[in-house]
């Protein structure tokens, strides 16, 4: 087994490498003056089981193209198997035709990865579960929920004072899973989308949030409009404390400003996407998914089951 990383998230790759006690492979990646990407593998990989770590995060097109070139490079270097570890899968929100004459870009990305030579994909909290079916190769879809739940359990919030809040109806199933683990009540914010970038929160259904500690779970925070609007609505409804939790901290556009102004105690995210100083809001807590991904890599390499990773955070 050999582990390599692209340039999108080297810190996470280092965490995975440390967990597995396996050094990262040597790989040179540069850009030509016109922007073209060039790479060279500096280790022998013939006949090896290769795990290639690359989140297709900002800049999305650069990260995706770099991943495709790396796959091509390893394929031509005669690697036995190439597993793409994609903690954050870019273009995942373009997963269905919700209007006429629009693309299924999530499916296109799956095709590109397969045609480039990927043999397997490991990803985390895809925006829609059906993306697994876009691939004609095995996909291991991990869930960072166990990492987030473990953190909130450590806060020791009494169940009678806790309510899990879904920021919209589409996230209700995810919130229900968290509620089964953490206990407490369950509420849903009714969100109406007014445009491609703006949403309006109408009302809260389910258990009362008054005087409670509310935790809002989502798969990603992009512009933060939806989740900040939901947090404000929950706070206005009488919640004593409000926490926001998400797997992917995309944080684009005015996200940081909105999060800093939101009436929340803490923002809990994972390190599937690296944060830069200008994209780091106040009150943020970053949890690492490196052990979870590292254990998945180890089990796949040794042909062991990974089903336990959906149940046990240890």
C-alpha cells in the first residue's frame, strides 16, 4: 500500500498518514506558466495498491483536473489498483435535473474519474446518496456523523434540555439519525427557496426549542444563508443555546460574515476541506476525520469489512 496526496488538502492527508503510520509517497506537482498541471511520481508504484487523497474543493476545477491527471499518471505507472479518497466531492449538488436543459454534472464527474482509471472511490457525506449509483466502480460512502456525535456527547448536554433541529425538510432524515444517538427532541425548520442563492425560513415544526440547547446539522455550509437563517429563527423562538454542525465547510461568498453575525455558541465542522485565515469564522471547532478515513483505507487494503465504521466512532 502507498498513500499519495494532491495539493487540495495536504493536512488531512498527513493526518491519515500518521494514523496508518505510513509515510506519504513522493509526488511532484507543478503548474506550467499557462496554468497547465504537471505531475511526476517519484516512487516506484508498479503493482502497488495506491490510495490517492484529494478533496475536489476550492478551486474546484483545479482540484478536479489535478485529480484526473494524477489518476492517469498512476495508471500509466502500472499501479495495481487506484483508490481515490475524495473527502469532499465537488459538483455533488448538481445531482438531478430540477429544470429543463440542465446538466447532471455529478454524474459527469463520476464518468471522468472512472474513465481516467480510478478503480474505487471513498467519499464522505455526499450531498445525495444516489451519487453512489452514478459510478460503475465500487464507492464507499462514509458518514462523518459519528465524529460529530462523539463531540456533542462530550459536551454532556442533558437530553431533556436538547433538541436536534433540521435546517430544512431535506435534512430531516440526517437530523433524525443524530437524534437517535444524542437523544432529545426533534424539530424542523420550514425553508422556502426564493432564488438560487436566497432562502426564507417560514416556521418551526416538531418539538419546542424554547429554553433548550438546539443543534442544527447539515451536510455542508456553503454561503451559510440557510443555516444562519434557521439558527436565527430557532434563537428567536426561545432557544437558550444554538450550535451549528456540518461535515463540509465550503464557506464561500459571504459565509464567514454571516456566521460571525449569527446568534450561535459554536460552529462544528470537519477537516474534509482546509480552512484559510480569511475563510475561518469565529467560534469554529474543527474535528478531524483522518482516523475514520485512515481506518477505511486500512480495511479496504486488507479486504476487511468497513460496515463497523458506520456504527462505532472508535
